[in-house]
């Protein structure tokens, strides 16, 4: 026993015992716990993570032992004692570290003989560790990832910090099959785009009012959970590729303040503040803020943000706690539609070339979330969340017209030359989105005979309202005059062009020189003097859902997950929009106004099975249905998906895990927004393939985050364009992968020097559903140098795109292609006090 204690104490001296900002919890601190029954090792991990403890013990102690779980409010001492009550294990608590020991018999010896093995250290994530074992998103309960019959990637705060990720999109390199579509932050998972209506981005399990990741700062994000596959059985309508759940930081019982200043290339400046205060034993307060200003590598493009997020929690009594969170997010960015392919060449223009005008998107997002946690008794808890939010966006942009229209407008017979010109329409929009969410979950545990059940009963109400007014700007007098000459010429009165090699006067209308010869009055410079309603739409979508879930533990090896949800949706649409084909032909006409109401119900089931041959390996299979509502102009179409998953998860060590998953998804009525004026609908897309990942600590000095995906998403049915059948889905690579490898001179990177090397590969992708052009593959290399002191000051230097590679992040079409940044550097200074 003495040698056991010596090893434990020696390990404490070389492993960090807690993240620097956390003060040791006292044994008298009362905390709420919800730990399901299961293997003792998993229960200990859950307790350590919820209590903020580091537990040290020999793995043999917990081997083949079962825990009845822990639910309710306990002090650290009482909770750990209750958890170990049925075992022959006791513990010694020292600050925030607990060492588990074997109980002694009456003669003073250990009541069984255990071979001394390398000790396990579990608990809240140690400094420098990337792996998190528990997730909320997959089951809406605190569940070990080995027990989840779906892939889930947990991107924790340590990994976000080490990679110096400055926006949500930069974290996606840590999740296979996730790729970015455009600079406003729209994202594909397994080939299916997360769109505004389906709400694939959640915050604390509730739909976010704004879905572009560009609008999601990381200042108050504790971790990111990317749940792959169907999720309708818990969250209602959505995309079958998966969801992204952002978990916000919560107040703690200790006092700290951390300030981070970041500066770098392109005149980038950012300030982050994270401060926490215990106002009393029951009242806790935390405040996060972010302010940044950036001049992009793109000519004339600027970005500004101000973000503030206060949060306060109050422990009503030992069983109940309420939390209130507010987010105020103001964002503005030059409206950039990328570069254009010139005569089919997507590399003809430099990455810095800006083809727009003096236009920008301004967004103001305000949200309020209220949460109530009530531990009714030792077995049941009631959790309620209410969230309201508004996204008010004013948007003005020059949008390049499609390639076929470019060729018609750039008619050599009218211009008398073969000069390249890029024609754009000018439009503006006022877009107000309001979102209301109510989520009530009753969680409990019970045993029927020898079988344990983790039960979830839920009610969810979501109301999303969108009021959108957009306008097409033009010169009415010029349009009318040209229509009188020839209706085919009228569109010249609603477009401006820019010389892509010498972009001057981008906001003026100039007519072909041939028209000036025909009529000298047509040879001058014109401006956009008038506007037409392009789209006037009010949409209301009310979804009410009831759902049930049963996590059945048959024994220590076999688990079954069953769930189902019934949603009732009421959709109202009041829509008026310009008839684009008529306008192109010289007539100002509108489609008939639509004032409609539609309602329907949807049942969506979910089933999964997990087999664990050992405590560290799980094999799973699952099936689930997904549904969504596609809103395309005035057409409301049902969307259904079937998803199958098969996979293996392996906790190689207590700090390193690996997984492999195979999936097969079929979805109907896929909306493609490649043409912003007239979205296209694809009847069916199939996506199937596999993903692999490796995450955690290879050794105390080496950490890794690696993933790879190989899948194909292709159009299997398209009645509108039969020639597209067999084409790959827009913007989706067949193969992609990422590697992040970090070396810390000191074990676990608590202090001292560290260096990391990263590589991110994205395969070739079709630029549109017609596969008429391809975005080339790319591999980006980056490196990060870190230095951590013991005095609360940390330095991080990051250099991205080391080889200055030209790369394309995405495209709407061949005239709107988004090129990525070149080599750039960022320096971050963190100070904690």
C-alpha cells in the first residue's frame, strides 16, 4: 500500500492537477450530479468531470465493478462516498485531487491483492488534453461517448485554444465530413448543408436564430459537439448529416479574470475578456466579451464585431438552480461575393481582387436564455430551458449574374471588343428573424428486474418567424427606354459591370458602345436610381414536439437505445416576388401573391444498439429517420431522410480515443441555393462512406487531433434536370482529412514551450450541381508556437498557410467563387489574474 501511495504522489508532481483558472473545490461545496448507472470506471469519470476533480487510481480497482449511479445534490465528499458505497474502495481528498485506495480489512491489509499498474488520472480536462468523454447532444443526458450509437466529435476549450481558432469555421478541421461552403459561414455535414430553416446550429441544445458560423463568436464557448447523422428524434426538423451544438461557459465558484489580446496580418486586432465572480455562495456571475477589427486580404473588405455575454446563476436550494444568459452580438462585414472565373479559368484573378462595390452586411443578434434545473429526488430530474432571439440583418450586395447571362450581356457585336467584363445586379435586403424555443426534459433512472433504464420524456416548442424584404435596384428610365428599343436589351438597365483586371467605377451603369452609336443619349454613365420589390415574404413556422427515449442497459456489455418523436408543424407563408424571367425580357411583372397555411404531423423513430466487449471498446449500429421542411419560393415540400450508422469506438488509453464509422443516408427534396434569385430543388441525394478519427494524448508530451473521411454524395434523382443524375453534390469533396500534432516540452503542456504542426486537406469538389466546373483540392499547412509561464502569462504565435497555397474554400457558381487567404500570422497574449 505504501508503494501505491508513493506512485500516486509522484504522478501528482508531474501531471497538472487542474486548469489554471480553477480554484480547488472544497469538500463542503454542494453540486448537482446526474450520473447514470453503469461501469464504475465510467461513473468515476463522470463524477470527476462534474465535480471538477482529478481522480487518481489503479485501473484494476474499478475493473469489472458496477456503479448504481449518483443523482442529486451532494458535497464532494458525500458524493464520492455514495458513488463508492458498493465497492471496497475508499479515497483520500487533497484539494482538487482525490486518490482512490483499497479499503483495509480488520487485520490492516488490503482486502484483495492488486498488481500495481500505471495509474489512471481522470477528471476535468487537464491542461493540454483534448479528449472529453461525455456529451450532452446525442441523448440530451450526460452520456459517455462509448454508450452513444452515433459518431460525435467533442471539440473542447483546450483544443480551440491551442489551435488559436478565431471563429467557429476554423474548429471544423477537427471533425470529419464537415466542410465550409461560403464566407458567410454556411456549412455542409456529409454533403448536406445546414440551412437557416432547419436550424443545424444549436446553442445549449436549442436552435440558434442565426445559422451562419461567421456570426458565431467563440468568446463564450466552452466546447463544441458535432453529432453526426439523424437527430430528428430529439431535435425535430433538420438535416440528416448532423448538428453542431455549442455549449456555453457557465459561472464557477472561484474568482478569475482572463484577458487575451490578439494581433496579426491584415491589420487584425481582437480583445477577449472572460471574468468570473462568486457574488455569494449561491449567486455566481460570469461575463465574456469580444471586440475585433480586421482588414481582410481581400481588397476593400473589412470586418468588425462587438460581442457581450453576461451570465448569472442562482442556487435556490440544494435541489434547484436557475441560470440566465444574455448575448449581444453586433457584426458588420463588407459584402464580398468572391472572384469570377474568366473564360472558365478560376485562377485568372488574384486572391485579393474584389469585384463588389461599397456594400456591406450589418447584423445585430440578441438572445436571452433561461434555464431551470430541479433534482426532484435521487432518481429523477426536471430540466427546463427557454430561449428567445432576434437576428436583424441589413444586407446590400453586388451579385454576379450567371455565366449564361454574362455571355449574353458581354456581346462582342454590341461592345465591339472581346474584353472581359463581370456583370452584377445590385440588391438590398432587410431580414428580421425571430426565434422562440421551449425545451422541457424529465430525466430518470429505473430498474425493471435486472434491466436498467435511463428514461427521457421531452416537450419542445419552436417558433421561427422571418420577415424578409429585398429589393432589386435599377434605373427605371433606362430600363424602359431599352425595353422600347428591344426587350432583350432591357436588362442592361439593371446591371453594372466591372473590369476584373482593372475594377473601376463598379457602382455605375455603362451600356455597350454599340448602343451609344445608335443613340448618343445612351453613351453616358448611369446610376441605380430606383428599386423594385424582389421578394416580400413573411414566414411563420411553429413546431410542437413530444419525444421519448429509453437507454436500456441489458448488462455491462449490451445496451439498446430507443426513441421517437412526434412533431406537429404549422407553416404560414405570405409571399410576393418579382417574376425574374419576365424582368429579363423587358417586363416588370410579379408572381401571384401567395397567402397560405399548411399543417402536418411527423413521426420520426430512432434505434441503436451498443456492444462493449471490454470497458474500452464499443461496437454500435443505429437507424433513424429525419425530416425537414423545404421552403422554396412559395412551394412547401416534405423532406424525408433515412440514415444508417455502423461503427467502432476505442478508448486506447484514458487520454486517447479512436473511432471509425460507416454511414448511408438518402434524402429527398434537397434545396440548392447556388442561384440566389431562383433556388434549385434536387429530388434526391444519396451520401455514403466512412470516417475515422484519433484524438487525445499519445504520450504526456505529444497530443493529436486527426481525422479522415471518404464518402460520396451524389444526385440520384432530379426530375427538373435529369442530366444531373449521377453528379456529385455541390461543394462536397470525396476525401478530406486533417492532422494536428503538438509537442509540449513539459508533460501535458502545463508550463514551458510547445510547438504544433497542422495539415488540412480538402479534395476536389464540384462547383455546382451540374458539375460544370470543379474546385481544386488543396492541402494547407500551419504551425503554432506556445510558451506558458507559471505567472499567468501565455504566448501563442500561429502561422497559417505556410506555403502560401492558393486555395478555394467554396462557390455559389462559376461567377461567385470564394478564394482563401495566403500566408498570415497571429500573435496572442493571454494574461490571467
